[in-house]
C-alpha cells in the first residue's frame, strides 16, 4: 500500500523573475530528518518522475605535508 501527499504547484510572477513553488509536507520532512539550511537536489528521471535527494558533502581530504 502506498501512502502519498498531494501538493499543488504554485507559480509566482514578479517583474524581475518567475518562480514555481512546491510546499513540502512536514510529515515527510520530519520522517527524513530534514533540517533548515540543508541542501537537497532534484533529478529528472522521466517526464512523470522527479527524484529528490539529500546533497551529501564529502569532507575535504588533507594533504600529507
């Protein structure tokens, strides 16, 4: 059984730019452990499927000196 959350796409047009917004349900954000300021990215799988994933930054490697 799949459980889903329906959201509506919002479009905001301003004189200087045009943006689309999707509200992310709190239940999903909490289940994923999302925190303010963390980075995520959208990937296009096909015309009906977007993947949303957390950006995991790798630690910089230290050079031997």
